C-alpha cells in the first residue's frame, strides 16, 4: 500500500507512475527480496516490477512484469533454434540457471532478441508481499 501511495505522489507531481532504483521503497523491496529491483510501476491497480541481475560478466538476466497477464524473462546467450522451439511449455530452469522463485516459471513463446539475448514470455505467478 505504501508503494502505491509513493507512485500516486509521483503522478500528482506530473511525473510518470514509476519508482526507480534509489527510491527508498524500491531499495527496501530490493533489500528484502535480495533481487536488484530497478523499478516498480503501477498499471491500473497492479504494481509491476523490473529486475536486473548482474554477475561477474555484467548483466545476466532480467525479469519484467509488463502487465497483470504478461511477464518477460530474458537471459544472455543464444540457444540453437531447435532448442528454443522445444522450450515452450517447459520451466525457466531449462533456459538458464535462475534463482528461486524464477527457476520454475512456465515458459511461453521463446525468441531471440537484440544483442544475442533470449527472451521468453512467462505465465505470471503472483506472490503476496
């Protein structure tokens, strides 16, 4: 509720309905979850997060909630086309080595994106906070 109120305050000032990394609410959620949350936005009544996780070689994966029914998980590396086709309906653990709770998400359409990344639509599994 507090995060939603923070976003509402941003909107009243004419700013986008978005809290970015560095905001106290975003930093608190990042600290509690252990994930590098870079933004929290609100679309209709739903809070949507964007996570970017870094490893020794830089950015390793991203997770973005685009709407209540659409989320995207992306990772570096390009599996062969036949491997990408076989990933539909499997879990995200078959795509890359993700930490809990991201390793068991059901993959939808898997595509190759810019810069050699592989991106998959996933079925949202909303968790209460």
